[in-house]
C-alpha cells in the first residue's frame, strides 16, 4: 500500500452471516488467549414489515483519524502510521487502562496475563508484505476487506454508518458497503 493512502476496514454488512470465522482467524494469527478478542461479531435484530432479521457487525479497532487511545495515553505507547493504522507499542504500555476507558468502540482491552493494553493492529506485519489481515483472509463469505478509504468512499453504496455502527468525534476508519455482493 502506498504511504499516501489511508487504509481502513471495509465491511459488507448485508453479506455477513455472523459465523465468527474472522474472530477465530484473528485469535489464531495473534496467538490470543481463549478469552481475549481483537475482533468481535455483534448481532442486531432489525424489525421489518415482514418480521425480524438478524444483522451482524464485525468490528475491531477502527484505526480512527483522531484516536482517543492515543490522546489519553500518558506513556505515549500509541502512534499512527502514515497509512492511518493506529499501532500500540506494548513495551511502552504501563497498564494504566486509560486507553481502554477512552475508546468509544471498546476495541482496546487489558490483558489478564500481563496487565497491559492490547488491540488490533490490522495485521501490519501481513499488510507490509502485501497480504491481507488474518480476519479478512478468514472470512468465508468475503464480507470483510481492507482498502484505500478515499477510493472505497467513492462507491455509491459506501457509508460511514451502519446497523450498530456510526461515525463519531474520533473519526473511525470503517466503511460499510450497503449492497449485497
């Protein structure tokens, strides 16, 4: 990815079946404990005239333009890469927990094993080698991707709003494609 591009997650909400394969792929790749998740899949029941349907939201760190975690961290353990990815340096983390409290998306958590913050880094080690993040590769219905946000937002069906998700002051970098593939 070019350094002048800002990348973010792209999610086709209408295609997601809520299987959780993205979560499992992330856990395996990042060698996370069983009770620790970077990516979560939430279920929302949406009422319609013909009944109710389940709609799913797969989400992790939103790699915000104005990350609350970075702003409140006294140890300066967070930085934003040129491509917009918010990265946590766990070596600098003191475990104060301010970042976890500040994140409006509950994407930062404190690990039980060492008391330090942890979060999704969009698999930068894979992206830097031209590969997709583990969650993207693990999705069997291909509803999750990463992309250049400026390009993705040019699509008529692209939005910064979706069921269970909305834009806020931190300017999250998740784009929802509102059409079935």
